[in-house]
């Protein structure tokens, strides 16, 4: 790896350390949308963008944006970026590292030779930590923020609109953050993998082919409560036992279909230690590389649950409360990222689909997207203080990211 790449990697990691100090928690990292920590992060990242030669502004949604012209002014832009907000008790590389590597690319590259402008963006509220609904900044970028989204409240009862106003923004003007397809060439994002696949493959980088499509359900099994001692097994209509069998079926089907099914919450009612549960409510988060794979897996889960419930004499219901369809990465941009990985020294790039959500899921509504993954250590742990990367892997990602931008430039030359 070149000295310049290692120097840039070390600086990006050091800047992640600085951003980690902008937290609402006395120990640990939390930086949510429209907070004072958000304001400070935008100011700091904006200053780093200016040092790299970009013109900087904050858009109508609170995203921090920088632009540097190409071979002539006013060209459509290739956008590089990620998010600056965090989950509660977060790691220091999820999102932030991608923004800081974008700054390093802008500083290293000869933008005067590019057939497009470069724009950098640090999105806000990708995680949805404060208001419970993710991708606000990138949805605004794509012109997809519904009016009722601004009425959503945090735990203190503050709405998105009120928080924006306190931040110095006019919620009525959030539409001004929207970009038009003709203004854009595409969107590239570098991000830690947030999983162990690169560790298992002993590779530093991967090309992302798709971002998972997710569906979330509130599931319920309804049986009949009864005395634990006085209700014989043949007469029991135990909702929790049926639900437990369904949870095992969810795992089996997910493994067989290559999807990901997670039951993260389960509760039995009435909840007495000496009462047969009459109702069991639980959640399902189901993800797949494609919508078709995800939906086929749910059809199998639903059929299995109905069989279990019929056999056990209980009732079954499944109410969907969230859907985000899969994002298939743009073929030309994927090819550019592959060229970048090869330029960084990996002749046979790994291809992965992202099991986690990213801003590209919203940005794809206005332009093509692609992603570069870099390995994270500690068994791929993310959304946790133990999230970590190595300087060598970050240097490889920087070299690959820069080469990917140049590969996009070659695609757009006359």
C-alpha cells in the first residue's frame, strides 16, 4: 500500500476518533438528528471539506454537503458519502468513516480532469435513532419525505418539524434538499461491512451487489389461558409453546432459503408463572438479497405457522408494519467499484449483498448507487463500542474508492 494511502487512512481514522467525542452520552457514542452534537459534527466535517478544496453548505434537511467542480463548472455530480448520525452506544466507524474517506478521495484526486463534479455528503438520521424511522436525510436528498414524516415525535414528544426548527432549519422547505436525476452521475459509498464475511474470506474489501430488502411483522398466536396445574396437556391451547415452535421454523426456513429471519422480541400474556399463556406476541425482521427471495421465505414461514397453529388448536395472525424493498446496485457503478478493488491489489473481488440498510436505499430513487465494503474486526461486530478497523484495510479502501471514482470517469469520457 502506498505511503499516501496509509497517510490518508491514518488521518481518516484519527478524524473518526474526534467525531466520537461529539456525543450526548457521558461514556459511549450517541449522535442523533438535529441535536447539538449533530450541529457540531456538521461544522467539523464541513471544515474538513473546505480544507480539501470543496465549497460547503448545509442543505434544507440538515445534511452537510460539499462540491468541487470538474473540468468545467456546472457538470452533473458523482456523489460520495455516508451518514454522520449514530445508534445509541455506537461504534466510531459506521457511516463516519465513509464520509471521511470521501474527503480523502476529493483531496487526492485531480478533479480538474473529471468529466463530472464531485459532491460529498454527510447524511443525517440514517439510523432513525431519535424518531424511529430511518433514512430521513437521504430520503430528503431523493425528494421522498412525506408530510406526515415531519409530525413523527421522539420520546420527549418533540416532532421532527420542531427539532428542525430548533436546529435552525425551516421544515416547510425540506423539499429544497431534493436533487434531480439530471444533476447526478451516481452515488458511491464506502462502509464497514458490519458482518464477518470478509473476515471469513480473509479479504479487506468487497463489492456490494445489493442492499437487503426487509419486511417487519407483528406476529400473534392466540390460544386460551388456563391454570398451570389444572389444565391437562390434551386440553391446553398454549400460545407460547406454539410461538416457540414457529420461531424454530423461522430459523430453519431462513437458513434453507439464504435469507435472514430474526425474532427480536417476544412476550406472553397474561404473564403469570402459574398460568398457561393465552396470547403470545412476537416480532419478525426478514431480509433477503432480492424482494422475491424475501417474499418467498415469508410465504413458507406463514404456511409453517398456520400448520403449527392448526395442529395445536390456536389462531395465527401476521401484521406487516415496515417494508423496504431491495436495492440492486447499478451495474456500471458496480463495475467501477470492482475496478477499484482490483486497483487496490485484489485481482478477484469478493461480491456481497449488504444485510444491513444504507442511505443508498433512498438515493436509488434519484440516481444509481453502488458500495464498497471494508472489513471490520472483532468478528464483524458493529453498532457497538467494539467496532474496529485496521489502518491497512482503511488504506486499501481509500485506494479502491479513489480508483472507483476514476473508473466512473472513464465510463463518462466522450
